[in-house]
C-alpha cells in the first residue's frame, strides 16, 4: 500500500513539475500613466500603449523586445512562413529594409497604410533592384512618407 501511495505521489509531483515547466511568465516591470493610445494584439499576445510617451526606450526578455516612444513609422510586418524582415535607420537618414540572403524567392511589398482587416491593405512591390551581400538582401529607401510598412511574400 505504501508503494502505491509513493508511486501516486511521485507521479503527481512529476505532472506538477511538467505543467510548471510549460507555463512561462511575462511581465512589464515599469509603466507610466498616459492618455490616449490603443492596443495591438496577435495570437495570444497583446500590448497596450500611448503614442508619444515621454519614456522612449526598449525592454526585452527572451526572444521578445518592446520598443516605445514617438517617431515616424517605418515598420516590418512579419508574414507567416516568411523570413525575418528587419528595418534600420542609417546615419544619413535613409532606411534599410533587409532579410536573410538564404531566403530566396521572396518579393518585398510596401504600403503607406494598414487596414483594419489585413486582407484589405493595398500592397505594391517595392523598388527593384535589391542589393545583396553574403548574408542579407536589402533595399535602401527614403523614410517619407512618415508611415510606411513592408512585408515579404512568396509570389
């Protein structure tokens, strides 16, 4: 009888340990009280914020980074199945949009506005030719208009 109880107790302990290993805790360790803003969500994640917060900066943990503050929007929109698309501002004020060179066969699209329904967004193909080096495919572009969005798609 004691062997059965010990076995049941050990199994319960292992199940509890496995369940706690699967759950992850996310937290934001600081905040401000601001007005306006909105919420963005995707999948099981959501974030709420205010445009123009005086506390510009970034927080990161694990594979996630949250960058806050106020600036024009040049944004990479990640598409399911596409490689990681990145955007960086260059010292001369232009913007470089890039992705890994190992991801061949993708086309870069751009839009100046995102629709509430993602399928209603109007996308156009970004200017060719793309620049390539050993590790990245990229374009260099002017950051105007103030809002510009990019995505990768496979034609």
